[in-house]
C-alpha cells in the first residue's frame, strides 16, 4: 500500500471507493449533486492551487484526501476517507501530512476542514496534527465540526 498523487487513470476506482466509503457512513454518494467536486478532480483540485492523493493498494484505491483553495490565504482539506480494512495503518496520517505539505508549498497560511461527530478517529488525528476547532465557515449541511491549522 502506498500514498501517491492522484492520476486521471484512478478516476473509476476513486468513484467506486468513495461510493462504498460514503455508503458505509450512512451517506449517499452523489457525484451529480453534493459530491460534484469529484466529477473533475483535475480542475477542482490540481488546477486550482490544490492537490489530491490516493492510497493505492495494488491498483485498488482504498483512501484519499484533497487540498482545495478556499481563498488566497486559506486552503481546505477535503475528502479524507480510508477504507475500513486499511484503517489503523497510519495511512490517514500519511494522507494528511501530504495535504499539509502541499498547502504550505502552495503558500496558504491556514488549512481548514469540516467533519462530523461520526469521524472520531479522524478528529483525534486532526487534533494530533495541530488542528483546532473554529466557528462554522461554510454552509455544508452535513458538517458539524469545523477546524483549522495554522501553516
């Protein structure tokens, strides 16, 4: 298993992975609706002062994270998901470290994220990596917790 940059050839595998990851959490994966950013990963992430990484398990995508510009000084950490069978292997941390490095390299001053109370392991990881809670900064109806890290 390795963490690497997303490639266009990963697209179908990423869709399949996100569909199962979101369903597992009790959410519907809607690439034509709330999950539209995934329809064009290149444009939404890579070409917008951002990046996207995946966990590649012998050709199968089993984790991901994105960094997306929010404003000139603020980037957003998006789409951190790890397949159930790949958890507790340090992959979430590796994905986040890559995202933090990318956000710094792009010149952002802050990295923000939103999450839910369902994601206790992710919350613990975010806190360990220096994220702290902030006030709501977006209108995502599913988000319950908002965090930021000073870069």
